[in-house]
């Protein structure tokens, strides 16, 4: 299971490249380190910022790096928390394409506030309300339950 895509786990004093190297080493990828770093650098589109401290990154830049790092490894299940909202329109399209490819080979647990995103990537849903989790086989049913619980 992946770490939450687009969330924490980066050391601010290290550059994007140094963070990526650390994560690759933690996951035992010494032999193909150069290939994984090249992937992260290209996919994140951080350009020269890849070699700058992560503490100087905007929220969107951090999300780009985390998303690229997550894709650099093959997990059985990926966890995503609003990561498709990061970046400009072109990057959002790129992440959507990557999510679709990922969903073909792995499971995806997604948290999102955008109904369209949930419908695009999810077949089923879990609605958490008042401390209880409710499973729905169809994402539309989960969204309906959520909407009905919102006070008018």
C-alpha cells in the first residue's frame, strides 16, 4: 500500500532530488536509482526546482513531487487525497491519465471533495458519517447518501 499521494513525508531542508533518492533507497531501489530519479524529475515537471530545498516549494510543487514519487513505485493499492487537484490544467490532465493507467493495474483508495473526480475514478464508495463508515457498491449511491445528510 502506498503512502498518501500528495501528502507530507518530505524533508524540507533537502532538495526534491535528495528526497527522491532517500525514498528510492528506503524502498530498496539502489540498482535502478538513476532511472527512478529521471522518472520523478520528468513527471513532476519541477525543472530547476528539483534541486532546490522542498521548503521553498509551493503546495502544488510538493504535490507534484509526491505524486511522481508515488508513481515511481509499483504498489498493489494507492492512496490519494485530493492529489488530482494539484497543478495547472495540463498537469491535472497528466495526473488523470496516470490515475487511469494505475487503476488498470492496482487498487485505488481516493479521498476527494469533487464529485466528478470520484465518479471518474471510483466504482464504489465509503461514506463516513457520525463516526460510522457506510459501504456502497455504487459511487452514485454513496454520493446520494452524502448529499441527503447535508442540512438544507
